[in-house]
C-alpha cells in the first residue's frame, strides 16, 4: 500500500489548480464578451436617449411652428372675413371655423397621442382647402433659419 497514492495528495491538488487556471483562461473570453456587451448596451442606451431627446425636440419645434403659422393664418382670415360677411363667404367661414376647431383640439401637450399624425394631416388638408377657397397660394417652408410662410 506504500506505492498507491491516495486522493488528495499534492499531485491531485496541483492538477486541480491547473484545471482551475485553464478554466479561467478559457472562460475569460466569455466573461469579457459579456462585460463588453453590458458596457456597450449601457453606453448605447445613454446615447440613444440623448439623441432621441434632441430629435424629438427638433421635430416638435417644426410641428409647433407649422401649427402656429396655420393658427395665425386662420385667425387673420377670420378677422378679414368677419368684416365683409357676404352670403358667398359662408362656405369660407365654415371651413375656417372647422380649421380653427381642429387647431384648438390639437394635443399640444401630449407627444404620445396616437392620432397626432392623423390630426396633423387633417389640419393640413383643411388648410389647403381654405387656401383654395380663398384663392391663396401658401408657401410654408421650414429651413435652418426658421419657419417661413408667404402668400
């Protein structure tokens, strides 16, 4: 029994240590991959939030400028048409009042409103209809210098 080694000797301990070191080396790639993924995900999320906020602000400002121009146009024409209330202007006034109603009901404070784009399309359509009735050619542009509308 002198030549038989028992489990738990130094040689077994050395082999176990080598296996642990080998497993550590092999698993390092997987560990670094996981850590890199988590760090990249966090960095991307933070950058995405920042870019999303900037993009939302930019597009919100464009829509706000557009709606503001429509509202100013509608209120100015309401004053002009009120001064000369003729029978032929009743259709113009009806379309104008509808446009003003759409503008008043527009959800300015709720960017998550599901029907935002549909309502905006309705407003644009009503604006075009009113311009046609008034025989006005609008030229609404949003440029880097800011919004502009001309007639």
